C-alpha cells in the first residue's frame, strides 16, 4: 500500500481522490500496489467539501508524518510551494505536482533537491496529455528541432470563437469568463504567461536550458482584431497563441505569442479549449499530441499517472499490468454483438417500389435509417444508387439484412457496407 | 558503455546505427551511458551496405557473445524471431523489437520470458509515435473507453488520395506502389492485417486481453469506391481504415475496418502516410497522438528510445538529462535575433502615395513582402487597411520598421504585428 497526502484540495485535488477511489482496482493491477489518499490539506476548513478523506489545515503535521509515501502538491503559488516541496524531498519522500509556476522558476533547484526521491510533474504541462513523457522518453533519441505548443485553453477557446463566429475579443472573453474558461482577472492566461511557464518546462527537457519567464519574449492575444482574422482566413491561416522553442546553433529561441499558422498543419486543427503540442525531432519528424489541457479530471489523470510511475519504481510492466486486470477475465466480443452505425451503398435497377422493398428489409432487421440519399447518373438512367446511413444497430442484424438485400431481384452488384464511427 | 547488436540490418536497422552515431552525445547526456552498436546480423553477406559496424550472417555466434547488453530484433517473421528473442531473454539480456507480427502472436509468451530482462517494443505500433508509452504509462490512471487508430500508412495514403483527387482505388494503389508506400503484394497492408497486429498490442495494454489476429473482425479497403467517397463528402465524413478497441462490460470489441468518421474529429484530420491514434480515457477524455507510422528514421527513433529507457534503468532523470547537454552550454537567443515571417496590419488615411511610403520603410529595414492585401470598407472610404505578410526577416528589423511606420503622418491606430509560423 502507498499512502498519499493531497496538499490543496480544489478541483484537481478532488479529482485525484475520485480517480484513486473509482479506479483503485485497475490502478493496483497496473502498479502492483494500492494507492490510497489518506489526508488532504486545505487552507479554509470552514468551506464545505464532498470528499472521502480527512482534511486538516495543519500542513506541518502532514509533512512530518512518517507514514506518507508520496505528497501531491496542488497548493499553487511559487515560494511557499517551493519550500514545502523542498522540505518533503529532503526527507526522501516523493512529490507529484501540477504547479507550472513553481517549475518555471525552480525546476533546476528541485531537480537538485530530488536526488533521493522522485518528482513527477506531468500535470504541469498540457493537463492530461502525457507530453512530458513523450518528450523526455518517447523522443529521447532525437535532437528536438522545434516545439510548438497550444498550451493555454483559454486563449485557444477565445481565438477559435473569433475565427468561427466573427465575434470580438471583448465579447468572447466575457463569454469565456461566464463559462468558467477564463478567470475574472484573465491577464495570466491571455497575456501568454501561463503558456510561457509550460514552454520553459518543455524547453528544459528538450534542450537543458535554464530560462526564466522574464528572459523570454511573451506577447498576449489582447490585440487580435477581427481584421486580423479576416486576413488569416483570406490567406488560409489560423491564429493561435503558440509557445515556440527552437535550437539554432548554440542558441535557443523561446517565445510565446499569437501566430499565423497554415491551416493544414496538424496543430492548426486544435480548437476550442483543447491543447496540442507539436514536437519535431531530427529523426522522428513531426509528432503531435492532443487533448484536454485543463480541468480537474484531465489534470488529475496526469497526477495519478505520476503516482503510478513512482509506485512502479521504474519497472513498467511489459504489457502494462503487474497482475491480472480483474477477477472476471475479459473476453472478445463476438462479431455479431458489435453495435455501431452503418452505411450501405446499394445499386439497383430504377424500378417502381425498389425503395419500399429495401426499406422493408431494413425494418424487418430492426435497422432504423438516419440519412438517405439516392443518386442517378444522368447518362445511366436505368440504374440508380441508394445510400443509407443507419442509427445504432447490431452487426448480426446488418449481416442478415445484407443477405436479404442480395436476394432482391432488382439489386445489381454487391452491396457495399461500411461502419460509421463517431465519438458521440 | 552499452553494447548493442542489430539483428537485421535493413532500412530500420541502418537508421538505428545512424542515430546512435549522429546523436551519440545527446543520447549519452540523456541516459548517462554511451550506447554503441557493435555488430549487425544479416542474411545475405553479399549485399552491399553502407554501414559503419561489422556484419556477420552467423546469428548464433552473436547471441552467444557475453559482451552484448541489448539485442535489437529487426529480422521480421514470427517463429524464428520468437525463438531468437526467447533465447536472448533466457540469458537475461534485454531485447528491443519493432516486430508487430511477433507481438501479435507471442506477446504474452514474451512477457513471461522477460522476467529477468526487459523487452522494448515501442517501434512495433505507429512507428515513431510513443503511443505505447502514452497508453501504458501516460494514461495509466484511466479505464480506456476506446482506442481508435489510423495504424497503417499505406491505407491512409490511398484513402486520402481517393478523398482528395477522386482517383480510383486501383490507380492510387499503383501510384503508392511506385512511390514505395505500398508493397508489390499489398494484401497485408490493404487487407487490414498489419493494422490488426498493432491494434492487438494496444488492446493488451489497455485491457489485458490475449486476442490473436484470427479471432477479430478484419476488413480491408479493397471495396471502397468513388461513390462511397461521394457519400462521405456529402454527409461530412472521411473514410479511414481504423483499428478499434472498446470495452463493454466484460467484453472487448476488437475490429479493423474502413470507417466513416465525422470530418471534424481530430483523427479524421490525419492524412497521407501519417498515423494517428486516439486514446479515450474515463478521466482524461480524448487524447490523440500523431506522427510518422513507418519509415526507417521514425521507426528507429522509437527503437533507440527503448534502448535509452533500458539504459536509464527505469530512472528517467527529472528534466531529461543525466549530465549537461553539451560542452558549450546553450543560451537564450536574444529576441532581436529571432527570424521568422511576419504579418502587419496598418490602418491609414486613404491618400496618394501611402503604399509607396510604407513599402519604402519596409525596404529600408530589409523586409521583403510575400503577400499584400488592401481593404477599404464601403462605408469608410477615407481610411483603408493594408495587410502585409513578409518573407523571413529579423525581429530587430521588424521592430525598427514598426517604429518608422508609426511616425508616418497618415497612419491611424497602432500597427498590429503578428508572427507567421510554418513548419516549412
């Protein structure tokens, strides 16, 4: 068993506790140990919280407990967090943090302090996307040619809305604030400072460079106007706030600013509150990582992954599980039971009653039509093609219907069936 | 020093040797050890190869060498590779492999055989994209709701071409063969079997399921016609060969087939020979990983990353480097030296000679114009807006030009400058 203390029980802290409870079995199968949150530290004990662990406002007593194995630092701020984390590391206890500001200023100090213990910080950049791991381990064979990151969901939400809806910066910012995507004082996000913190963390891993936020070029999105959007569209660009790191000789470019990006690049397609990071290596070429860059659950996913990494003690099991997944072993679903949406293309003689007969076959197989299109080529008016897209239905029923359709006398050629896969 | 043997010196093997030579210093900084390829094993000694290591066709002698620390299995095939890898593992030596067929059939046998040693196989799925690491470690806190992967570059190239150019399957296949994107006998790729091997590897890590290729639904792209493309476009879909794994209760859906995907989903935007894998977790939501899924250099990038992981002995350094990066320490590039393309929006009184005067300022600052647009609003014909996009130039020159433009008497409002960032 690994006992964990959560320092700071806000949105992310609560999600961490929730994941450790809800996914306890699979987490144990993956790391071979039970990871249990045993105490939370909060500033304000009077605030009501719906959380299944004891809480205290006495951080000193928690840091001094001998039975805690890993501390999760979610307090925010820089200097207090730094002294707390340093103290924990000095006791040989490991820390997982989501605190990008702490790392933007003290990552090299923390690396020195973490000689006897581990420090996990995957959650500090791009929330749930494991981009630190990708850069530090996945692309470790490469010299990194460039990093380009959409690292701030607030800015990306605002710019996406401005691109799509011709809305003004002011109006979209107000809307983002109402939706909770932007803070009451949005300077830290829209000014590019949050993205800069994250960029510096990535740049250290790529280049070993010890830059601080004050030393790099940072511009925000406040001055983007609808005329800029107009130009961008006209010349097939999108406008994104991008954090850029590039090595040129013995110098590293580090800058955060709104940029015009060709609209067919992968990173240009990252919209709304989502984050995306393009990492370009001298051998691997361009790779891109996409996902939720903020939010309690996504950020907590990265925090708990770091806990699991520490619990695995650097020995990640080959196929991901140290022990079988569940008491009931998983089996392959028989093909017939698969349920999805389907598409049929049926070529038929153009006769009266054709559609009615095919529709009847589909009805008999309990297949409900979502979209339908019929197309007759001008030059071949004796044949016509029917296209159906269905609602969700069972593979077995689809296979049955396909056989029935094949028997119909007016059907020419084999009917083509494809499956439709949508995230929702 | 870590000595490595390369079993199979084809495209990937040659790239591995090349990376270990060219990036030797940064690799050593990242893992604390020199990784040196000392011997290559080939089938045909008479074939000419431009490679800087000794070669032999006597695999037994190489397997029996005591001084080799890690073996890289790039022989291909299933049963011979299996017995070779098992023998190496039984000696307590680690193996890195890119052999997806081997893993599709023997991954659980290999996991058992790898008790005393490591087996790395990041290169077996999606080439250079570190998707195995993302799934096994990055998303380990999650139950995986679904995996959707574009796992075969040949199919994706063909389908992308068919979507974009209304070309027939046959013609595009022929072109792909001429370009080296498809084999002379393309069945393994276009029939979906290659993608199925990769899907099974991912499904094991997500669900611990021991399926074999024969047990799952596999359909290829041979029957996709231009009429299907027509329907897809009409209803805002793209057609992709997708490997799907989904858990429903105690059953796991495993299937590979062409699918209609809504065109606004991230995975729908993965085009050409590129691969993309969407991993959806119960807490993290959707994450997507994009990059080159094949090719010597990209695949070798993943092979070498596995070597580095093994050399790090599970202790990945916090910021990625065990020792300083290079003799010459990297420094931050001064802002003024940054070179990129730029965009200006200048609002001016609509007078004679305005454009000439601004163009002259740009020329004086050695800024060359790539695109230009002038727009006058119908209702405000006394003012006009000039938009410039430049070729590459220096930030210092741009800042100088901005100051000069500001001084011009006919300029209204502050000129807005944005940087243009393109991969090429």
